[in-house]
C-alpha cells in the first residue's frame, strides 16, 4: 500500500508539473506570431482552414438545389411545369382571338371558319331638324315581349314652352335607358339633324325587340335597320368538320378550356402549345444553373473525391450535340453551355413536338439535369471535403505545440528536458 501511495503521489506530481509547464509555455508562446498561426489549427480547426470548407459545402448544396429546381420547372412529369402550361394562339387575330380559360392538357390544333358574326338589332328613327319645335307628344313602347319599357314624353315643358325635336329625343332616350328592356338608346346629331338610335344589349336572334306606338319626333323608329343574328362558324379538328351557331361572338372550344372571340368573317388556326417565351426563359435559367454548378465544382475539384466525382458526372453533358443544337445550346471548350433563345423559339414554332420532347421528354435535358442534381445532393458530405480534412489533420499533427501537448498529456516523464527545450526554442527563435 505504501508503494502504491508513493507511486500515485509521484504520478500526480509529474502531471501537476506538466500542467504548470503547459500554462507557462502557452503564456510565453502567445506573444509569438508563429505560435498564433499554428495554434489555430491545433486548437480550433473549424474556425481556421476548415471554415472555408464548411462554407463550400453550403454553397455546393445550394448550387445543386438551384440546378434541380431549374430542371424541375421544365420536366414533363411535373404537372405544374412550364412544359405543361400550354399557351393558346390564333394565326389571324383579325378573324378571331383565343385565350386559355382553363388548363389545356394536350397540345392541339384546329381550324376555325367564321361565316357570320353574331349581331345585335338596331333601329334608327328618321332624321329631323334638331332645333325645330316638336309637332306632338311621344307615347310608345320598346320591348321583346318579356321585358319592355313605356316611353311618354310631352311636347311641352313645365313652364308651358314648346320642346324642340332634339329635346324630345333626349327625354325618350333617358326613359329607355332607365328601363329594363335590354335596349340602349342614343341621340345622334349631324349637320343640324337629329335621330334616335336603339341597339339591343345582347346579340343573337332571340334578343331582338319591337317598337310600337305614337313615335312623334322619332318617326321611323319602328323600322329595323340591322337584324339580330347568331354567329355561324365551323371547326375542323383531326380531319373532322363540325358546324355551329351561337347567339354570341364569345365562344368556347376544347370543352370550354379555350375561349375564342369572333372578330370577322374568315379563317384562322387556333393552336394550344408550349409558350415559346416562357420556355426559352426557363431553358436559359437551366443553362445558367448548370454553368454555375460546373464552375463551382471545377474551382473546388481538389477538396474531396465527392466533388471530383460530381464534376465528372456533370461534364458528361445533357444530351447529344445535335439535340442540344436544336435547342439553341452549344458546348464551350470549358464544358460550359451557351444558349441562343431565338434558335429555340424558332424550332418550337417549326417543330414543336420534337423540340418539346428534347426539353421535357423522358430523355430530355430537364430530366438529365434533374437527375444529375439529385445525385449531387446525395453525395456524402464527408467525401466533398475529405482532402481538406486530411490536410488539416496533417497540419495539426506536424505542429510542434501539438507534439508537446501530446507528450504532456501522456505524462511529463515521457518528455525529457532536452526535447522540451528544443521545441520551445523552435517557437521562440
């Protein structure tokens, strides 16, 4: 027991002395520039050389995420992607314009032939001299048998003075417009003459109206100038032509997914296909994300085996040279991509199906880029900076202070005064 007690006391003394020596050495070395540089690696590697490595890992993950998102915006399997957000156009907007009312699921093309536009009925009274005194009262009705308005206009003002023809017409127009007969009234004046014009609120043969009664200054208003009419048109799709009539010039096709406004008699082609401008913008974003990721990997390829592996994966490309050229994409000597959106837009117009497939198909650039980004995000973090870690560890191991500290922890007796003195001199001199 005594021997054990003596031995324990001796070891405690040596450890105590070692701690005192370490503190004194640290105090002495803290003023030395060489110590300050090496101690960063020995004491806190994350705040030193590996801090840059940690920042790189964050940038790497962000870059792969950006590439994945840019690719996903064009993937055909993504229901909300730009490739599935079809645009609707009309080849001749003087005949008809087309807009998307609901999401159009499939690309399509149809021919629209307009043979007659829908019209509203119009009646116009005979022209009378505007400033002449009215010859008599007005007492007539305007309506379609379901809705009507009665017009009663006296030829005398409240003060007993006579009204002029234009005053009579204006009073009649006010009463019609305040009514609910689906008819609008307007007083038209030209070269001193005035007339009353009635126009149906809605187009179509079922929206006609009649005028009857004592017309006074509005004589002739019961005569129809323009008959109410339905629109007549035909649609040819997939080789089949179907004729239609409508009370309106606002029609729908493709199960109400596409809205069409008829403008004039004639023919136009309605297409539902990819939006060239949006697609070109999205492909441009994908190329930018790809180039950014490629540059990041190329600038940091020596940090770890994972970076080098992902760099090799990325430079294998997004498709054949011929396919990329159809999309306006060429490969530079440094493996980055150059994009010409006008080439892409031209090919989308001339060969939309093939071009869309090269972008969003199963083997298109969007799927290829997406898979490369997903693989990149799946790379083990340790492999991205394993070379950095090895370098940092080597630097720590080669630090004289680390060696002194290691000997001190293992026991002051393992570090003789001769070796300790030499190490201290290496720092201080």
